[in-house]
C-alpha cells in the first residue's frame, strides 16, 4: 500500500526495502516536561517501507510502452491518495484552497532566481520581475520604502529565520540570541549552525513570551548586544508576542536601539495579522518597520497557499551589506542563504496576490477566525479542554489517545496537547466530521475508566483544562 492506496498489479514487491532500524531518541525528546515522566515520542512511519524503487529501463521499453504505462499508473494512484489525504488535513498550516491551473504552462521551464533578486544575472531563465513585485508588495505592507528595503523569496520559513538571524549576527558578532521556548525549532537550529549563545525565554500559558523572564535574562548580559526572535504566531499555540512590550523591555533593561536586532517570525500569522484588526475590537499588534525591527518573514505555502514551500524575507537595505559579496560567475551579488532559488515560487506568489487582493485576504481571515471559534466552542461544549488565543486560528486541545486517529487527521501534537490550524480550506462541514469522529473515539478510550483525558492545565492554564481535576 502507498498512501492508503494499493500498488499497481504489475509492481514488483521485491523492490520494497526492509524497515530501517528505529531511531534512537535523546533524553530530551523522550521526556514530557508536563508530566515529568518519560514519554516515547511517536515517530511517523518509515518511508523505506513504502518507497518506490528507481530501476533501469529495459531494452524494449520504448517499443512495448510498458514502463510508461507503469509510471502513469503509479502517478495516478499517488494523485488519488493525495486527494484522499487532503480531505483529512487539519494539524498543519497549509491553505489547500488555491487553483493555479493557469500556471501549468510554465512548469517545463527551469526557472531559477539565483543571486540577488534586484540584479539580473547572466542566467536568463528567471522570474525576478515577479519576485521584486512580490517583495515590493510586502515592503509596503510592513511600511518600508522601496529604497530602504532588501529581501528575497526563500525556500521556506526555516530559511527566512536562518537569514534574519544571520543578518543580526553579522551586525552584532558577539550578540546573544533570545528566543522564547515556543519559538519554531529553526530558530534554535540557527543558534547551533552559527555557534551563537542562545537564551531560551520562558513563556506564558498562552504561548506568548514572558517579558519578565526576558528582562531578567537581558540584565544578566547587559554587556553584549541582543538579537531577538519575536513570534507573530507561535508554532503550537498560535500566540502573538507583544512587539511593543518586547521593545519596551529592551529599553527598560538599558538596551538602546543601536544595541539590539529584532527578527519577526511571521510564518503563518505575519500576513493574516494585517486583516485581523479590521475584524476585532481588540487591536492586533502591528508589525511595521516604523518600529526598531531588523527583519520580518512570512511563509508563502501556508496562508497564501503556494503549492511548493517558500517564504518571503524582508530586511533593511542598510543591514544587507554586512553579508553581501560579489560573485563574478553570476554577474550578481550573493546575500541569500541558498544559491539557486525556485523561480516558480515567485510566480505563484505574484499570481495569488493579484488574484486575491486585500479584500480577498480579509474575507479568508474572517472565515478562518470564525471557524476556529466554532471548533473551540464545540470542543468545550463536549467537555474537551481547549484554548484559542485571541487573534488566532490555531485551536489547542487535549491530545487524542489514538495514534491512528491522529495520523488520519494529520494532527500536530506536543506533550499532552494537539492542535488544529484552521485555514481557508477548512469548512464547518470538515470540522463537524472531525468532531463527530473524535467524540465517538472518546467513548471507546474512556469506556472502562482506566484511561482518563489528559490534564492540559500546565500547557494552556487551568481555566482551559477540563480534566477530572480541573473540570
């Protein structure tokens, strides 16, 4: 079986590899900090058990056409499995509600945006005119003039964070990286890659950075500049750090604006945030270069729905000279993390920005927030502990007790909690299907009383926990 679908009848089962040995977990990975007991992290299935071997064509394949027919059959079944899997896609922030059929005509071109986006290299098959148009749009969004910004379209949110933190490190070689414990794992990867000293800051139950702990850690290192990662929507809880409070905390700790660099990781909510303030009385924190920040990033394959992983990274032009170098081979400047870059991504982003526009995005955000509230309310009404941060579409709730159920709905889990990220393609009908199945499963899990719902008080606060102790 591949992706839940049977393989073609003529597929040679002897080509399937044996299962590779299980991975060895570190003690940190195996320990659930909430329960203070050992919990084995459940890894996904090993791909080697269902991989499709690459084999050499037979001499008569061109005559018989058997190989082409075989490959067409495999791809058709794979497409069918993708259609089935997208029906149950709830735990990860990907907007599947996009139609890019008009761009199929460009698929066979090797579009590569290598080098600086603003300088045309000797490689002529590029889409930099689309890329710069997208960058201009985001620079306006975050209030930075054309002659004051630099940026590029990356291969994803991780590359955005690697670049933003690298710029900060180049400006402050002896700077200390500060990031909350709820930050994306790529932030801590950057610290390891760049051999940076990193202070992990505590968070509130909501997932926001704890600025009291942040200040305490700043005061311990007043002699060194600060490089700060600010989350515009944390990975698990969808919490938005208070940018103004972070800046205020830096100032109170004695850090002038020329002694800190702030990178804003807005992977999911960096774009959605603009439209939240028009829909809620609560004022959404504004991400803008009018404040003393150094860079902002957003993913293109999440809320925007680009079909390939990509991201947008914007920084101040004055900062980029710290890591730029001329490359004669390209007839361009190198200031990006990757050399070759997917030029198709720029076209897809340009297309969706033009197709949706501000009104389209506002409508999508309204739908996401409304449906997220619907899901949270139904969970609580059913006696399931749940939390929905203000201005967020990420619903956190008790971790299900069935790994197969979690794999079916592709839920992201951490310790005792799981979450659903409500994207524009997530309808009320799909949420109802998920909830109905979850409630039926819970009858089985808790039937004899030996198994109890997880306590999530330490994750999301007692007020959001409905376990037997806090109900």
